[in-house]
C-alpha cells in the first residue's frame, strides 16, 4: 500500500508587531512530541510600518530561534511554503502586523485513514470549523 500520510493543514496566525513569546513554540512542540502532528514547514511573514513585506523561514532565525522549534520531531524539512505564499500573505497584512504560517501534518489521523482504506472506503470531502466558531456556538448553547 505504501506510505500513508495524514492530511496537512496550513494554519495562519496573525499578530500585532513582530514579537512572539515562546509559548507558541512550546505548545507546538508538545503536539509534535505527543505524536499528534508533524511540522512540515513554518514561515514568518511581516509588513513593517512603511508597508514593506518581509519574511523569514525557520532556519533563518538562527540564535533568535526558540529552542522549542529546534529540530521539531526531526521532520522539519521545509519547502512547502515559498515566495508565492509570502506574496499572498504579505499582501493581505496591514502595516505593523505579522503572520506565522505553519504547515502541519495530522499524523493522529494515519491509523484511521489506514482503517478506512483497508475497509475499501475513501475520503470524499473534508471541512474544518474554526475554533472561534466552535467556541461561539458552545457559549451560545451553554
């Protein structure tokens, strides 16, 4: 049957300014260490106050890289996100705003995918409901 991959999500996280605390890296590292996700690529995109768009790949952060990102699962190969993604994301940013784009493989889904395929099934469609929508519905109901 070959290698079975989990679905990949591309997650966009917006921030005012360009300062990030280590909580995000540590939380992501926890998901990786728990075998829930595999980080495929990470891209930092920002627009300065003058409107100039810039970007950094994870490897370019050097000594500023949070140690929780270092060798995340040994799987961080990069290459999925590129200059076209920088242009698309950067063009939508307001000045003084930054975006972290994280491509993650949902490895938790692999056993389920294998079971579906083994039973002769196939995925027809998939949708994601954002957490803010789920929270709003739960708050309305509860």
